[in-house]
């Protein structure tokens, strides 16, 4: 009984040890600049105090992080929120997987689970992966509640919290896991529906659904019912189709675009992500861009042999990203063999469907030309957790009892196979943890891989300069977006962009992305560059030239440009010749 009570504390302590080591010595970093931009939004760089509108994430996580910043102003609350919820998710998975094990077995499983997920959730931070992890852990808790006979309501409440956060962090990440979860739920619910206590189990399952509906409703109320935000997301979805998926190419529908009033310079700027001209790139014009280009989209689902080949390339590359794909395949194969031997054909069918789901989602990613690991991760994670939750864990007690009795000549036998397995598992865990820390952790003081002193100094210089600056996406969103170190993106950066707006990228023309521009009386950054004495462009010479040609076409002719030196950086001043 004492050992049983110690299980949860042991799981928490071991998970914390790996978590702390990873954060302090793993050189943690954001995998892409979306998280950095949202971190700067939350910290107040785009408007003091920070904003709850994260653009890529939902409103509930935005309010949570904003509230934390109001209390802990000298802490990177965006980053720590990710890390803490990831820790909760890992602990949840370890708790479920160690249900039928003793204290030593639970410790071994927790070490392996924590190390297994450490790189992708404690070191390489990315909000799409995080959303998938939260959803996966939530569904695993939900499955365990079902096959344990509805005994542990705490698991349902934790699952509800994880679903709420997952959907808010990245709804696409949540929905990527949903088909897998529905298959697993169907497998474990079939025997429940036939049982007498089905109402005891089925009715509480509405609790996690509430978390998703709450997050969905909050997003709808905040964004869909607000005309300004609704207009922004209409633009952003079309920009994403062009920017991320390669659609709406000028040359593919050249005649139609020219007849509709588009020019080559429109597309040149759109290809560079230079969107900060709400007059020329109006909502109606951007909708027309999509309407004309729909016939030549390249991200449609296609049944072609070449796509099948690309799918296998996507799967092959997944094995290079880390152990997840390999472990998933091993678990699927062993689980299928187990189900065949035990004649568990419903579970076997579930495994086959889940395996097909991994392939189909990889096929989908190959079709849309977005085989990004942060997106694909959810498929492999869902396959792994849902196979474990629907085919293995419900029988784990019986499996352990069978292994304990294997090799016994009589009831008095020492159960050699089980003891041998325990010894091997313990040794393997020590080896895995040792190799992991040796290859992953850097115990020196200079262990943060993600720092950006050069861009920090640039934005510090810009913030002290007289004038208002339109900054290229390359300079605005590279590195840490003007922060010096990932750990210090806190309230010290409030107002960092008080005299800055981005030339493009998805933060414009979002209301919070344009907040300081509007404070300076600027509604159209490109249209104002040549007409206001206090406005400058910061960016490379090549794109400065493209922007010059565009401004002359739309707001000229007769606009020229010159380089102006400021303390610590140079900028470009557009002006009308003769003035």
C-alpha cells in the first residue's frame, strides 16, 4: 500500500528531474519564428500591456499568458506556460502507461517516457507539436478512464484541461489527432456499450467535450464576430495559401490577373510577404486573387503514383527526425502480433486503421507539399498513443501476470523470465538516460543555443532613433525578433516596437500588429513612406529596390530613395524628387 501511494510522487519527481535538466542544460529554442512572434506579442512588444491575441493561437491561451505576465512581469510566461503544460502532459502519459506496474516499473517507464519526449517538448519548442502532445495525453487519459471502468474522474478533468489548451494553442494540431482518437475510442467503447454500467462511463465523457466547446466558442466570439479580426483572417488564410502552399502564381493565370487589375509588382511584393498596404491589398482584391487562382492550386488531394512515392519519402525522413517513428512502428507490429495471438480482432482492426491513418496523413502532407516535422509529428504521436491506449494498456495487467508466470515449473518457481525482463529493462533505462544526457545536455554556463545579440542591438538602436520605421520581414522576424535571449522575453520588451511596423508577414495587417502604426497616424505603411518626413524603411538593398518600383507604380511617379545613417544602423528614405 505504501509503495502504491509513492507511485505518483515518484513519477512526478522523475519527470521533474528530466524537465529541469532539459531546460537548464538542453539549449532550448523555438523551432520556428511563429512562437517568437507570439511570445513578443504576449510580452508587450507590439503594444503595452501585452496582447491576448496571438494570431496563430486561440484566445483562451492568450488570456492565460497575458494574466501570468501581469503577475510575473520579469518571467517569460509564454515559454514557461508551454513548458509546464508539456510537463503535465508527459506526467499524464507516464501515469497511464505505469498503471499496472510496481514502483520500480513505474520509475523505469517514467524515465523512458520523459527522455523520449524531452527533445521535442522541453528543448525544441513549437506550438503545433505542443498542441498535438496536449491532445494526445488528454485522449490517453480519456481511454484509461474508460477501460478502468470509470473509476478515476481526476483523469477526465485533466483531459478536459488538456483539450481546452490544445485546441486553443493550435486547433489544427488538435484536429490532426482527432481521427486517431475516434478510432481508439470506438475500440474501447464497444465492450462498454454492451455492459450494464455503460451510463456510469459514457455520461462523464461529456466533461472533456466541454473543454473543446468552450475553446471553440471563445474563439468564435472573439474573432468571427469582430469585423476587424474577421477581415484580418480572411486575408491571412489567402496569404497562407500563397505563402506556405505555393498557390496563386502570377504566371499561371497571367491574363486573368492583368484583366482584374493586378500587376507583376503586386505579386513581387506578395511573394516577398510584403503585405503592409491595406489600400492596394484590400480584402476584396485578395479575395479576387484567390478566386482567379483556384483553378491552378497545387495543394489539392491527388491520386497519383508520384504522390505515393513522395509519401514514402516523407515516412523515410520521419525516421531521421528522432525515435518517434521507429518506436511507433515497433509498437504497432508487436501490438498487432499480440492481438492476432489473442484473437482480439476488433483491436487488430483498430491497429490497422490507425496505421492506415498515419500513412494517409503523410500522404496528405505530401499532397499539400508541407511535410514539416512539426506537423507530421502529430500523426506518429497519435498512432503510438492510441494503439497503446486501445490495444495494449487495457490488457496490461493480464500481460504482466502472464509474463510473471512464464518459465515457471510450479507455483514455487522464482519466475525467471519476469526477473530477467526487469533486470534488462532497468539496465536499458540506465544506458538510455546516460546516452541521452551525454548527447543532449551541455553542463557549461554557456548552454543557451538560442540567443540573438545582433538583432537585439539593431532593435535597441531603432527604438532610440527619431522616426517611424517599416522593417523588412527578414529583419523583423529573424532570430529572436529583437530579444537578446529566449529566457528573457518578458515585460522588459514592452513597447519595443513603439516606432516600428513590419513591412509584411502574418502580423500585418492584424489589429495588434498595426497598433503602433495607428498610434502614429499610419494606416498604409507603403503609401506613407514617401509622403511623411519621419518614415523610413529598414531592409536589404535588393528588396528596397523592389519596394521603390512598387511605390512608384502605386503612388508615384517621381519617387526616389536615399540611404540615411542612424546611430547603430542605416535606413532608406523614400521621397518625391524635387521636394
